[in-house]
C-alpha cells in the first residue's frame, strides 16, 4: 500500500525558513517523480514543485521560484521541500504527491500545515 | 502553460447523476481528483485524449470519464452523500503541472 507521510509544518515568521519532509513507502520510490502541491485556506490546489525520480531534474511554480528548493533522498525514501524567505501568502496545507509515469498525480499524502505569521 | 477551466459549483439530487466539466486550452491528458471536506485529495482517474480512462484503486464503478472536443468530463451516477466534495482536474507538460479551480458538488 502506497503511503506518503508529510512532516515539518508549523508556525514561522515572515522571512523565515522551514523544511518539509515526506516519508514514502509501498512503492519503488526512486522510480517515480514526486511533487509538492499546496492549498491555502479556503482555496483550490496549487502546484508548487516537481522532482524527477533520480532527483536530477526539478521545476517550480513562478510563485516560489528562487525561494523554495525541492530535493529527495532515494536511500531514505524521503522527499523534501526547503522553504526560504517565507511570506504570508505561503500559508497553506502542503501535500506530497506521487506522480505516475509520464502522467498525473496518483497518490496524495495527508498534508502538513504551514502558517506564516508574525 | 495549459489552462483548465471548471465551473465553481454543481448540485444534483441523491441517487441521480451529474457530469462535471473541465475545459482545456489545448489537447492534454488530464487526471480527476476528489477532495471531501477536511480531507486530503484523492486520485479518481486519468482521462486520455482518446476518451479512455483508468481509475485509481477502490474508485467505485459509479465514476466514469469522457471527452468532447476541448471538454473533459467526470460523470458520477447514483449519487451518494459521500460524493459531496470538491473535484479538481489536473494536467501537465514537461515543465509544469496545473490544477483547475475546482467544482464544489452539492448532493441535495
């Protein structure tokens, strides 16, 4: 059974940093691209970033480019999102998601809440 | 960058059928996701450009997909109370992924 378990969310001041983690199990982690998707309170889903199975290729939404860094450790079956220079508008639930080969999202984590506020 | 357009809301009666629409700016494969209140999203299906679809594990037979021109549909028959949720379409290209704005389905 595929499981994705996010952690690392919390309250952070504007301008601060936070690192999210996503522990994956139930599939061959290194064979699949992974992404982060966020959802601001009362709003829809917003794609944030994607990383290839090897970790060599990454892409970001314009809203986070230059501030967020996605990475993965295939030896630990773990996905990361390093978030720097956080803004109030980054407040959201952040979901880790598995991407089917050359396709869309097929599994979601339960999410972790990030609140950026002074 | 692809653009996906969804109606903001839809409603239908318990036991009836509903068809939700996702309109694409170009021809793309899409995925449909369901988000019940207070829960994480759940993958429903991938809808190919041909109109064929592949559902996720455990998705009831009541859910199906189809297409017509630029429109992609998610059909739900024999509506149940647990189908009341937000429904999102998703597409992707080599550099980006995009979600539609979501349709809030109310089961009357």
